[in-house]
């Protein structure tokens, strides 16, 4: 059957409806979602995807870190699969499309192949990677990192959320609530190609009136936790000179860090996204403060140089408290495979979709899988580039356009 029948079988209404159905799971009053990794809402999303897969006769299975796979068989059962997907977990105040689009676009591609009656030599699989966001459990992109062998399963199972819940327990509960056949052994199996669709999460496509972003690279990223320790004391009686105020030390450190990471050109991204002060009482001088740092840049050497600066600031600015900085994640910049980049561009052009090459500012599971097999990504616009925000929005037309490109790319790769 002609390739164009695959793109033609992508159904905009079905894809849009699936987003609406998923958005109910963890839906917030402001129209976003709170579906954090390994929560009850995450389990509900897994079950819904599983139900849809079953209806279409696709097999599903999970691995030991909870990555959920959907498999459409090829004619050669022994051939390595072509994989596509993203994540279903969200930020605490997340949008309906970050991650979920990549999973639903991959599932739509499987359905389009099925509806068009297209047989492929290789199996085509969709995946929902566990804990991409890394907002509840650190580090993020965990499922794909374990799959690729970059993070150790045993260590990840011991990760704790901010309330002290151990990941292993949350995972067991999730898989109990959303049962699926188990892929035995450690996570990971050979892949032929991986392609991930995602909303851009920035404004470039919209500003330049393009429908498809042909993603060439992902900038490198590092995350840290900074802790300051002082001494709890009475807020009314303790003179300034006698205080060891852990929040004040954190503030001094943070202020110096904002200055040290201002690179003039606005390429280096530096974010303090979470601050915990304890004991958290208005009339006790804080004895402990903990804050997170997310730092990104396309050049690994720049990240390395700034890591040294951050460490020096922690050492110099904590007095009279003590302080430490711990690196939680380091992911090097990713350059995608030219074969996938070219194929995405070729298919977008064939479908007459305005497109442009662009790097990704956000991190994605594709950055880990790119070290396993030839990998690429497809971006579609999102309104005003707003993401990690409940107001995140995209049009049904753009989502379907990206799914058409994806379906064509997967169909071609699966027949190589
Ligand atoms: C993923 O959400 C990221 O933080 O880039
Ligand atoms: Mn995402
Ligand atoms: Mn995200």
C-alpha cells in the first residue's frame, strides 16, 4: 500500500479526543493536569492506554522501572522494533500536551498503520516512559535512562519523593493499580530506531509560522540540590550576631549564583524551582534550607565551568552556616542522527507542511535513547510557547500534522 495512506489514516478527531480523555486524569480546575509520576492519576492513564491498546489488538507490557510498551507486530517477528513515544507524567501544575502528545501521537501512528492495512517488516511500538518530569522523584527522564543503562535500576528504586515515599513502593502500587504483562529481566532491549514527537514548549515555530520542527539536538542539562544548615533559634530573642539562619545563607548563595550564571547572551539557563525551609515556622529562625538548581546549555564545557562556579559560591557564601551542593543529574548535549533528521524533513516536505530545523531547549527521553540507536524528534507548535503551565495549549490541526509526519517516518523505518 502506498505510504501516503498511512498519513491519510491519521485521524485528527480521534487524536484530539484521546488528549481530552487523558486530560481528565489529574485534570485541574485551570484546565491543566497534575499527573505526577507513579501517582493514582498516572496509573489511571496507564490503564486507559492499555484499554485502547487492547481494543486494537496490540500487546502491552511493562518493565522493571514501569516503562509501558504497546506493540504492533511486524511480519518479521525477530526484527528489532522501531519505537516511538514520550511520557504521561506531568508537572504538578502541568499542561495537557507535554509528554502525553508524544505517547498519543505514537499510538495514533499504530492505529493509522492498522486502519490503512499497512504491514511493516519490523514491529512498531509505542512507549510511555516512567517519570520523565523528575518533579516528584529525581532524576527526571528516569525510565528512559534506566532502559538505556545510564541510571542503575536499584538506585532509582530507592529514590524518595519530597514526602519520603520510596519509588519502589510507589511503582509497586502503580503496577498493582495498572497491571500489565511484565518484560522479564533488567529494562532494555535492542531497538532499530527511536522517534519522539513533542510540543515545542517554546515560541519559535509559532513565531515563524511553521507547523513542524525538525529537531536536530537537545541542549545539555544538570540538576543539583543545595542544602544549608544553621541552627534553629527563637525569632524574638536571638540577636542577629548569634543567628545561623539557613534561609539567609541559601539566599546569599542563590543571589551570587544568579549573577554568576548571567552569561549576557541568554544561552545559559539557570532555575531555582524549589525551596524548602525548615522547620517552616514563622517564629523560628530556619535551621535548614534546601533548594534545587536546573542548569542547561548546548555546550558541555560551559556547564562544566559553571558547575565549578556554583561549588565555589556554596563554599564561600554560606557562613555562618554550613552548606553543600550535590549533583543529581548530568545529561550531555544530544545530537540526533542525520538519517532521522533527514527523514523527518523529507516527510514533512512531502506532506507540504512548513518546517524548520531547530534544537530543543527542553530535555526529553530521546536524549537517553539517542545513545542506544539512531534517534530523532518531531516538534509541533504550542500556543505562545507556554509549557510547564496549566495554560499549555496546541491546536488539533498541528497535533495531527505532527502525527502524520511521525506515522510516515515510522512506516518507512519499519520497512527497512
Ligand atoms: C522536561 O520537562 C525538562 O525539564 O526539560
Ligand atoms: Mn515532556
Ligand atoms: Mn516537561
